[in-house]
């Protein structure tokens, strides 16, 4: 009998222990292993606002700052507006370990950019804007150190909020290598950038308050020589020819500059500049460019320049050229060379539909 009671007591103890350690029936709390608890800790996010508007008609950066300041109010959110280059972003991240000991969750980079000329910021502060070539050179020269896995890993998303930058897949791959290392690194972060436009703008004002909206808009592109904008019906013909079968009314959209509701159509524009300088040994060897015909001949002889235009992907005839003889000085200012400098500029008309 004593032995029988002993079995009953042991059985009751085991049942009670199981109930205490696995209270997960009917929605009750269960005991969670430490490894599982750590994985459920929410990662920190950070947003980089990469510029100032400087009186521009499109307050892109100030509206973006308002948007993230109002909408991302959790304690694990950080906003930085002090960086002005890709290197500064990488240095900031490397020197600012998240407080929870985990790699970053989402890294937002809000920056002007497009599919043709890359980002509106440089790789290194004070240099020209970051494009496929400048970023590739920095990687090859090992001037950029990829982020450590403790800072950004395979679960980290780096989202570049720009205008159609995702269309330039070659540039996006270069950014992946710069931030995360080679393709063979299984822990490198994911880089995302939309082929659509990302817009930040004030919404409808109510009770003296206007919320900032973050909009996605599908783009259609037309081109013209800078300072020589054709009439809207000419641009609409170009668009209809380039995008046959589209239901959007291009000419109607060209008459508006803003939109905020789904289905709204309007347009924006920006310029694509190309600068090219050729040095000569002396003034005698520098060609005569005194007429339009001679300037055209000089351009045709610049094979690398023509290749650069071709790589941009905009037809040559949409560029307006300004070609002049100049004196070119070396970086130390000690040497002077006779040179010819060409500046080509194309204006991109973007017809947009809010998604």
C-alpha cells in the first residue's frame, strides 16, 4: 500500500511540474528558452536624411524628416540628418552599435537619386556624386570596409528611398558589395530600392495641421534639351510613341505638378548633366571650336565621351551642349594646361501616377 501511494505522489508531482513549465494551453504563458527570447527582441531601425532642401520648390528632405519623426515614434527608431556621403553612413553605423546588441533591422536612406546618374550624394564627402563608376573604383581600391555582421546581417534591410533608382540594377549590386561584401558572404544585408518614385509631401490641411504623406508613383519618362522645352503636345507624342497602349493621358498629366490621391497624374522634371574635359600639350595642338560645325566634329572625335552618353541610356539628340576653351589647373595649382571643356545637359520629364 505504501508503494502504491508513493507512485501516486510521484505521478502527481510530475503532472504539476509539467503544468508549471508548459503553461501554454488556452493561451496561457509558456516558458521560453533563452535562445528563443533573444530572437524575439525587436531590432533597432535608423533613418538617414541625406540633405537639405536649400529653398528648392520640392521640399523633399524636410518633408521626409517630418514623415519619419511623426510616424516612427517607437523607442527603437533613430533619425540622423548629419551624414552627406555613403562613407559617412557606413562610419556612423560602424561606430553606433544598436543598444539591444542585435544588428540593425531596417536602415532607411532618404536621398535624391535616379536611374541614370546614381545618387545625389558622393561616396566620399566633397567628391562628385556616387554612380556605378565612382562606387566601383572605391570598392576596387578597398577604400570602403563592408559593415560587420554585428552591425548589418542577412536579416537587415537597407532601403534607399530615391526616384526610380531600382531600375539601375548594376548600381544596386555595387551598393550591395560596398555595404555587405562579396556575393559569397551569406550574411550580407539586403539592399532595396524601388523602380517607382518615392515622394514626401504635405497632405490636406485640417485643423491647422498638415500630415506628411509618403507616396509611391509609377513613372513614364520623356526627354528634351535643357533650356529648350517643347510644347506639351510634342512631349505627349514622344510619350505615346515610347509607351504605346498606356491608358494614362500624358498631355493632361503634363499640365499638373502635384498629386496626392491614388490615380492622380502629374509631372516632375530634373536635369542630367555630363561634364567632359580634354587636356592638350599646348595651345597649338588644341582644336578650333569656334563654330557649331567644328564643335560637332570635336564631339564626334571624343569616343570615350560618346560611350559615357551611351551608358547613361538617354539618346544623344536630347542633350544641349556648351563647349569652351579653358585653362585647366592641376590639383596643387602649380601646373596649367590648355583644355576644352564640354558640358552636356538633358532634362528628364517624369509623368507620374500615384499608386
